[in-house]
C-alpha cells in the first residue's frame, strides 16, 4: 500500500490518497460509502481490528451536518412549500379591488376642481370681459346681454344635469332578484334574451340582470353599467345615463362659448405691454380660463363623439368588446329606437334631465332590468 509522509509543524501525518474516480464519487454523492484501497469495512457482528498507531488514515469522514444534505434540502423544501401555500391562501382572501375605493376620495377632489373651473370661467366671462360692456350701453351692450344670457342658461343646465347625475341612483339590483322569463318587450321586437342568461354575482350574493355589472368602487352591482365616473362621484348606469349625456353636451356648449367670447381678450394678451389695460391678476385669470376651456372643448369633443356612437347602437362602454365579437348586436333596434331607450319617446323631455311618467311606465329599459332584443340577432 502506497503511503505518503507529510511534515507539518514537526508533526508527521500519513494518509492514503484516493483515486481520482473515488474523489469524484465522494464529491458527487456525500451519502455514498467511502471507498479506499485498504481493507473493506466489517460486516455483521465482525469486529474491526484495532488500528496501529502507525496505520494510515482513510479519506476524512464527512461530518454529521454534511452527511445528510439531501434530507436537509427536503426539510427546507417542505418549509418553503408551506410558506408559499400560506401566502397563496392569504392572497385568496385579499381583495385587490378594495384599492379602487380610494377613487371615491379622488372624486370629491374632482368635484372641487369642477367648482373652481366654473368660478374662474365665470369671473373671466362675466366680471372681466363682458360685464363692463353691458354697463357701457349702446350696441355693444346688446351683444353683451345676449352672450351673458346664453352663458347663464347653459350654466344653469350644467348645474341641473350635474346634480342629477351625482344624486340619482344609477340602478340597484333588487334583493333576491330572479329573471322573469314571461317578460314581453315592446311590440315588434323580440322579448327573449338570446344568449344572455342572467348570471350570479358572488360578491353581492345576488342575481345579475342582463347588462348588469359589478362596480368595484361602489362595491355593488349597477344596472346597465357604463362606467364609474370620478367627476361625478357616482356610477353611470341605466337610470342616470341620460343626465350624464346632457351634462356632457351642455358642458361642451358652455366651453365653446367661453372660448369664443374670451378669444379677443386672449389675443390682446400677446400684444404690446403698453396696450394692455388690465392688471396682472386679471390677465392671469383670463389666460387660465381660456386655456382650460379650450382643453375641455377638445377632450369633450372626442368624448361626445364616442358616446354618440354608443347611444345610436344601444351599447355601453363595457359592452364594446362583446359587441365586436357578435355578428349583429342583439340590443341594436335601429338608431331612432335606440335613442328612445335612453331619452324616452317624448321629444320635449330630450333636452332636460327628466322623464315623462308615460315613458317610465312603457319603456322597461329605463328601469334597467329588462331590455328588448332583435329577433334576427346572431351572436
């Protein structure tokens, strides 16, 4: 047997080097028995002969901590799996949509912002630009009176529609609601809901009528929900959608009027300083009012165009994707009847946030629970 003597610190130590193959096996599997060139280990009840003091030492025996790495890895793996399972179980009970409730607080800030914009526009148009012209008299006073009259009429309609949108319930599902299969719609239209069987809301623990959706901000189901609007701190649904559309239209008309009547004064802002007859504060308010109104004109123009397309096709913002997947939209009854589903049949009530008693009784879609459909609809 080959032995090597190594001298270290005046102490002699001998060991038997293992072959390269044995060293690789030892590194690869610490649990495998150590193989050496010496005598085989005793089996059964055989006693191991005593080693002489000068006997060579085999390869170093692994410690207890390194002898069972696989077993330790299994224990660590079980702990990690238990932690992951506990984390997943915790995530199941966490509702991420609760963060959406913060949008209600943001909505109140938006209401204050709307009031501030209205105040700035009122000061710029009435107090600064056209009020003094009304007091001056003459032909200019007649034009100023017409501008101020249109301004106040539109402002009154905006406030009326805005308050109706904010304080009108968009439509709540009755408790323990069940679909009435015997419902019959308007004459000439199919009353059956084709391919839109009522579903069940697990959050509200209640049935969901057709076109009803759960709002995570309001934490309830809304009838014919279009969207949750932070500008009005309310959902827009079946029973206040008309008020919302009128609010958009009158706000657009008001901002267009403000932009046009403030344009001459805004041009004067870029002229020579010597020709300005106003204080810096008034000029700042004029500039701010003109820019804000122009921005609202551009944004509302796109928004009104989108909702005009939705109303004429009897679609909500949520149903746009569903409508694209269908060959023919089952709620599309023609643009005239689609308008009646939102504004009613009485044309005199189309421009005010009110419904006639006859329309509320004869048009079930205004209630938000039942909707007539086309007989030739293809899903």
